[in-house]
């Protein structure tokens, strides 16, 4: 620290600097008296130090005071004749004027130095403040950039995950059509074989048929889960009251999870309705509950909670597949073993499982993921090892009338057909067509067949009393939707039932069935076929 900076505090206190100027002149005066004749030839020169110090310590005011006081004392006591207040000769006037002019110059120079020092100090303070603000701005912006980079990296990871899943989905959809056709033949044939047993056969024959059908059904479920993951399953959304749905599932969950799992539901008041496929949503909640049970082998607590929530723009930026807006949230929380971050990152991958051999296919969560995404929703897993797991499903809020319908349960008797009811089966796969015709005739219906759309129109032209057209969608030349349009134009009373093993086609848009469309997805059982046909024929 320099001398000017060290004495700044004194200059800010004029009540001290003016008395200090007087004291400096007084000290100089007594020293001059003590010197006597030694400095007799320099009466004014001895007071310059007092003026310099007064100007330095107090500024211009104290300096001027010291100069005037010094001139008065010199003129009065050290210039001949003594005790003369005014100079008497020209030389004395010249000496006094010279002293005052030089004192004024010294005072001005000292004031200029003080002003310059103050400006420099102010500039240093401003520079220091600027540097501090700059450092704070750099630190803040660096933190923002770091946060944005983390968000960008998370978004890129989301995009890569979506691309990977889209690729798997395309592969799945590519094989689903033919695979489902084969399963339709197997399941339909086994249903017919079981139905035609006379009861006198070896019991092992019935067991073998049932085992084969169970295996085919598991294969069908596997294909359905792959299609769900790839977002290619046809959805029939409706307005749903999630509180009623969760409340209605309580007994099912208790039977499924067992007595060692305590189930608690926390239902939000004033819950918004959502628009989703009811049966698929039930399957999603059940899948998550079963996963939670498996994470609590020694028992534990499962909490299902509903709530209204909003995902903001910041959350949407961090998750590339999320739209900002209002959602209805369902969370399933367990007190199980939890998951590591590596497991969470792969949790939705198809065929990925942490369970032992034979205890899981690794498609449960991927099916839930596909359904939620196809419903324009979002799913997020929060977990840590040893701390349990929470899975949250976000479905878009529905604005409109709420129906709150719950899924029907319970097995219905197999409805039989009548020879008066005529059905036209349109299917380009010969084996699937033969199996379908045989199944419908077994149910008691009168059946016509066609292998293409143009052939179906010819059959309808010859048999205009046909009640229902059961058509595959993916066919060469004329697909099922084009055939249905032609039939509705010429025979508007004929009902249309579609079937397909691959749902990305003319009657499904954005994963949702077109309004008024009836679909029986392949592979279907004899029971499903019987109920669907009877339902359509009984509808006015």
C-alpha cells in the first residue's frame, strides 16, 4: 500500500485536517524561532514543509490555510521591521508575492496528485468489481453450459435409445405378419382338434393338444409383446378414470402378488381423465406390479398412487420423446432390492432381464414402454440399490366427458352360429384361409371363400345376401381396406371384420384403430373368433 492510499482516511475527515494544518504551521513557527539567526536570510522558505504536509494530508483547503497563516507569521515576526502587518517596501511585497505564488503552485500540484490518485483508486475499484463480475459471469455461464451439455448428452442418449428401439421395432414388424399367420394356423387347428375329440381317446392325447396350444399361446403372447414394444399393436383408446381402474384392480393384484405383499393405494382427489386403451393399461399396471413382487422375494409393500401432474419445457428438453403438457400420473412403488443405474438404462430393452433362467422373458417392461409411447405418454423409473423402485406412467390428460368404464371380466359361453348367417372369408394365405373356413363351419356358419379382393367382389356379386366379410388386410393388388370401401359402396348392409398379423396398415393410424373399425388380430383362437363374429352379427 502506498503513502497516499494509507492517508486517504485522514483526507475524508476535514475536522482533523484543518487543525492539523494549523499545528504544522505552529510547529514550524517554533522551530524557526529556535533557529534564530541561522535562517535569518530565508524567512519564508522554512514554512514550505508545513504547507506541503498540510496539502498532502488535507488537500487544497488545509494547504491554503497553512500558506496564509505562514505568510502572516513570517511578515509579522521575521521580516524587518518586526510587528509590521503589511510589507513596507517593494522588495518585501515581491518576496511575499513570490512565497504565496509558489505556495499556491505547490498546493495545486499536491491537489492534482490527490485527484489523480483518487481517480486511479476508483478505476482500480471499478476494474476489481468488473473482474469480480466477469469471474462470476464466467462461472455462472460455465455452469449453465455444463448443465446444457449434460441435458444435450441426455437428450442424445434418449435419441439413440429411440433409434435403437425403432430399429428393433422395424425388425419385429417385418417378421410379425408371417409369424402370426403360422400361429393362427397352429392355434386354430389345435382348437378344432380338441373340439372334435369324442372323449374316448387316450387322455394323454388331450393333454398333448392342450400343451401344444399353451405353447402356441405363449408364442402369440411373445409376438404381441414385441409388437407392443415396437408400437405396432392396434389400440382402441377410450376415456378412463384411473382411480376407478386402480380400485377395481385391487383384488386382482392381491390374488396375483400373494399375501406376503402389502398393497396400498393412494388415489388423488379431482383426478383428470385420460384417453388410453383400457386393457393395455391394465396389463401395464399388472406387469409393473409383478416386477415389483419379484423384487421383494421376502415380502414388502407395494404402493400405487395416482396424481395430476405437468411436465414442463425443461423436462421435455431433457427427454427427447416427451411433449410438455398436463398428464395423469400412475406410480408403482416397491420396497424391494432396487436397481443400479446400469440396469435402469437397459430396463426397457427387449429380452433384457436380471431374473434367473426360466423366470422371465425380458419383455414385460418393454411391452409397457411400447404401449405408453404409442399412447403419447411417458414412463420413468427411479431406483437405487437397496432403496426400492418407483415406476411412473404419464398419460396425456383428456379434456371432455369422462366415462370411467372398467374392463369386463369373466368367461362367456362359446356362442354358436347359424346356417342362415353367411360369411365371406377373404385371405391370400391358403392354409390360414382353410383353417378359418373350417373353424367358422365348425361354429355353424355358412361360409364362402376368396383368395383376393377382386375374387371377393365376384363372390359378393353372385351372393348378395352375405352378412359379413372377414378379410385379411395385407393382400396383393387390393388390400382389405380397399375391398371394404368397395363393398360398403355397393352393399352397405354387409358388415366388415378385419384380421391381420401386422398392424401398421390402412386401418391403424398413429397406433389407433380408425373409428368404427372392427379388428380380430392374428393369431386368434376359436373362442375369440366365435365371440367377435357373434358380436358383429348381433349389432344392428
